């Protein structure tokens, strides 16, 4: 692993190694001891699109390991407005730092950047394509909260057509044994046919347009965006039908996940239930990103 | 003290304890030695409204104690624009850090945040309501420059109707013995009647619409904002009458304070006089905020 | 050296001392060891105009020496919009930190700031006037890549009329022995007559409106901005004629420099040639700025 661009570049062993390292990182966090594992190292966060949560999560991860952060959070005030290419920006910034976290609106941007960077690149989102650290923290959450990833049953609820996290996590789960995936969405936002085809044979698949019984280990909820519907009435009708409420999950042995931010697709009444794990999930982003930063920087130093 | 939301939550003993700790912090600053008191700790600055001065002051305080800072300075590029609630943002960010400094345009926001945060919240302004660290640094300035707070005579000059700092400091001074307050303002911007009523019996109060003799220990100046006047002519007339000039204060045994930024309510000629303490006052914000960060983080660790 | 405002304030000895210190800083960077030379010190970056590259370069330099950074990158969210003067901002911020890097759109702003600051000011650009750390990193690049500055032949290509870096570097080179300067530009963007007059007698000068043979050690390219031409056709014609391409430089014993960002005044095909040093040049900004931060902070502590 020189860079972390796409989940497609890493196999099950890589995933398990990252999750393993992340558990050690979680121990560091819980011990409240000062870590200097990445002391003197600099992370550059290069965000061509805003994403406070992802940026703050990476910054926290770096600082919890004793490292430092430079960067910019939007392009408005940068050389980019003067017409500089992504490649030139990467060449310059990679001379300043030890690792780069890049978010860019164009698919393939992170891959391109990795070809010109003198330091490791972590893809924090390239358009609707990949956001691998989200997928890794989702897997970590499942493993920490359920105790296994093999033989897991996951229901995805909401926008399954445009939801990058849902696609990426489905592919990743297909690397494990005995996985069952339930795709629950309005017909306008169904899981794309080609992804279903890719997954078939590797996992058991169920599709539905109703939330129903939720006989699963994990309910993974995503936001349904108004903008996806040509007809606002259609959106209003659909929205309510995919909102997770207390009655859907209480007394069930499952966890509820959500990549956040949540708008109103999970009722606030759910927050207090023991099944609600979406804030814990967001916390797990820290040890997972600590692990990734540590692994990439250490491997880079070795070469 | 789990959080610092409002001056109303703390008593005179709390105040004296903070001022006392702040003096030790000032010694650390003066010694120029590297402090690691908060090494490994992370402050998150969450500013839903811009406030460079307050943000930089807290960042400096944290870093002078060896701590680190993450955060955002405006909401434009955040999950907030995607519709995330303050509560969710606080739940997520409090998982990343050891203390939060929050500025928000809505009254009560900091109190609400403190109910959902897993770490201490410091209110750095919630609308026109509270900004307790400003009040504490004002008290610290008086104590350091005059040598006491009991038996102090303070003249407040300018906008006393909308000035949050003036209201908060008046209440805080009323906790001390023998305090005299002179409220000097245009009639349109007088101290609100209900605050006068609250203070009566605890402090001696004088009201005037003229600067006059200034037979006081402290002249606390605030900005008069054009926007407060329906009639611009009225503003122009009033403005000049409440501007502090050299002739008002030279040869007097008093200090001039101002929460800054100053626009033109103190003549630049005053800056060089020994009575001018507003830049010193802004410096005192550092040791006071160091003290508050240290106290809150240490008490939180203990529980 | 209390501040670094203008190249005109420093002499050849100062330059050589900075370049010398910068080589030691480069050794620190290459050793990959953690430096704590500026541990506990705080740099404030005060940018009234955006400049990501310069800001990130200074932040990196400070952090590579173990120091910390506070600051703001644009004025939009600052006290400035409330009408605060530069002088007041400097007085406040210089109370928070150990050194200030200032960028401001007005000529003379950094000089003014230095008169009111309680800590060293580094000018990172005041309008079209000075940007001394750029000039110092240009000199460092020449010295590191060619091995000398005396007896150097430099061709400046592009906009020589408005190019601040070109003017400043020309004056600096004139402090050295046996320097030859070739000014190559469209007639609309010629080196100003008064600068030519200043330089005459100190360096050999050649002027041309054609790239020609490039019998020099250094080709220093700058961007030609559309906005400089009243007639867009004129710009289109001119632009192509001053673009550096592979055929201009291959098999020549010279280096190509550029202050970056590059738009299209150097062909991408040049990037892979050994003569292309503009990315290296941008890297050299780090050790040079480390040296300047170290020298100014140490001298300030001594006084």
C-alpha cells in the first residue's frame, strides 16, 4: 500500500490489517496517553470541495498521533483560482508534507494525483466514486459492534442509487463469507443493476421497496435527497416511508448505522436506543484514520 | 464547573479561582518556557459566526499550553449547510476532542450544546446573550491593573443597551463589595431598565448622557453602531459626543478599557497614554483562556 | 534584522547568512529527525489577500521546526470587516504570537505594521511591492542548483513590467559580482526604465523581445496575464511567443525557474527534463523560510 485511492486496490488481508491496527489505535485513544508515533510528520488536507466532518476527523487522527496538519478547506482562496492544475498543486504540496488527504469533485482525481505525488495520497472522496476510509470505518464499526463481518446480514435503506458509501461498502462486504444484503429503497433510487450483477454469487441479495421486518444485524441508513426527484410530491411521499423510527428497531438485536450528516431519515427518538450506533461510528473514524495514516507513512519511510 | 456557559452559573469563588489560575498562566507566558500542561489534548473551535479575535485568542491559549486545535471558522463549508442540527454536530465533534469552544448566533445554543456534548463546552458568544470569557478577562484586567475589584468605580461609555459585554460585566462586578457603576450613553442606548433594577441594592448606580468628569478607576468604552439609529443624523450627532479623547483622561488616575475591535470611539491620540489598557486587556485574554481550558479539562479528566 | 520587510533593508552579508542557515535547515529536513528548535513558539499568518502557497510554505517551515501556527487566510470573517485598522489588528495579534507573516494588498503595509508590532514581521507581499522571502528562495535555488550566484547569467522571460519577483530578484542579483541579466518580454511588458537605470553599471544588461538562443545559466519564467492587455488578440499573439518549450532548453546547461503557479507559460513537456527546477524551487521555500523564522525569533529573544 503506497496510496489509498480505492477499495478495489486492497484485498481482504489489507482490510483486516487496517482494522487490526485501528484496534491498537483505539487503545491509544482510550489510554489518554500522549502518542508521538507521527511526531514531526505533516499531513496536508487538500479539499477542493468542503467536507468538515472528514477533514476534522483526519486532522484529529493526525494530531492524536503527535503529527501536524496544514491545508486548505475550499478552493476559493487558492492558486487554483489562478488556473493552476491539480497536478502542479500536488507536486508542490507533496514537497511540503509527509502524506496528503485529497477531496476533489472529479472522478479519478485521486488516482491522477497519486501518479505525481512524492508522498502517499489518501482519497477522501473523488466525486461520486470512492471514499475508502468511510468504507473502512463502516467495516470497523460492524466488527467492533457485532464482533464479526463474516456471516453478517446488512439492510441498506434509502438512496441506494447515488449513495457512494452504500456501493463501496457492498463491494467490501462481498469479500467476506456468508454475507446477506437487503436493499430497501424507493423504486426511483434502487441499487444500480450493474452493481447487483457484480455482487451476485458472492453475497445473498434481497430487494424491497418497504422497510418491513428488518431481520438483520445492521441497518445502514442513507439520506434521500430532494434534488434526486423531478417531482417534489413524489419526494415527500417517499421520504416518510424510509425514515427509521423507534418501532422499526426496538427489541431487535441489530445496530443502526448512518454515514452522517443525518437530516431526518432517522427519527430523533432512535438516538437514545442502544441500537443507535451512528455517533459511535463517526468516532470510529478516528482510530481507523489513525491506522491508515500510520501504515502509509511508515511504509513510505521504509521505501 | 463542567462547562462555562454563562456568568450566572459561577459565583465569586469560581471567579477568584479562575483569576488566580490565570496569574499562574501569565507567569508561564512570561517565563517563555515551553508548557506541556495540555499536551495531547485537542480543542475544537466551532464558530457558526465569524470572530477572528476570540478564535485566535483561544487557539493561542491552547497552543501555549502544548495542546492542539481543530475546528471551523464559518458555516459556509460545513455539514450545517446540508441541514445537520447543532445537536448532531456537537455529538460528532465532541467525540473528536477534549473541549469545545462554541460561538453561535442563537441565544441558548451553548446551553443546548452542553446537554449533548461528551466534553466541556465553553460559550464564546450565543447571540446577544453571554460571552463569559470576555467578562472574566475584563475582571482580570481590572484586578491586574488596579490591584483590586472590590470598591472599584467603573464608567461604561457608549452603547449600553445592546452591549453584551457591558451587561455581563455589570452583573459580575455586582458580586464584589462597594462597587460604583456610572452608565454614560445617549438616551437611545441607555442601560436597560431591568438590568438597572437587578443591580440596584448591590452596587451604586449613576446615569448620565454626558461623559463629564470621569471620577472613576475604569472607563470601559464600547462601540456605538450606526445600525442602532433609525436616523443617520442622530447617529452622527451622538457618535462624536461619546468618543474618548486625550483631554478626558490625561492626568487622571484611571485606566481605559475596550473589548475591541475599536472603530473610532477612542481617539488614536489616547493609545500612547499610560491609561490606555485595551491592548493589554486583549493580551490578558490569553492567560484567562489558558486558565479556563486547564480547569475544565482537568476537572473533566477527574470525573 | 528585527523584521524582514524589504530586500532593500538587507545587504549581501545578510543574504549569505540566510542562505547559509537555510542549508542547515535543509539538512534537518533531509535527516527526517524531529526538530524542536522553535518548540513553544507561535507564528501568526495574517493574510489580507489569499495566497495558499506562501501560507502553506510558512506553516510547513514553522511546523518542521516544532513551532505552532495561528492565523487567518482571508479578511471576510475577521474584525477587519467591522472596520478595525491594520494597526489595531497588528497590536492585538502581536500580543498573541512570536512572529507574524503578513500579506496585504497595500504597498507599505508591512513597514507600517512593523512600527506597531511587538514581535518580528515578515512581509509576504504588500501589493506589487516586496515579497522578500520569494527573492531569497530564488537566490537559494540558484546557489544550490548552479553552485554560485556570482558570475551568473539569468534570462527573465514573460511579464517584466508588473512582475514583482523579477524586479526584486534583479536588484538582489546586482549585489553579486559579474552578473548578466537578459530581459526577454513583449514590448508592452518590458522591464521598467527606472529599474534598468538602477541596475546599469552593476550588472550587464541585454534586452530582447525574442526568446532566442538562451545562452544563460538560469531561465526565470513568469506568467503573462491576460488582464495586462487592452486587446485580447494582442495577448493571444504574444502569449505563445514567450512559452518555454522543450526545444528551447534541451541539451543546454541551464535551469528553468518559475515562482508558480504556472498556467501555460512552460509547456508540460518541459517538466520531465533535468533542467526543470521550478518544483524544486518551491521546495527550497521551506528551508529558506525555516532559516528566516529561526533567525528573526532568535534575534528577537536576544533583545
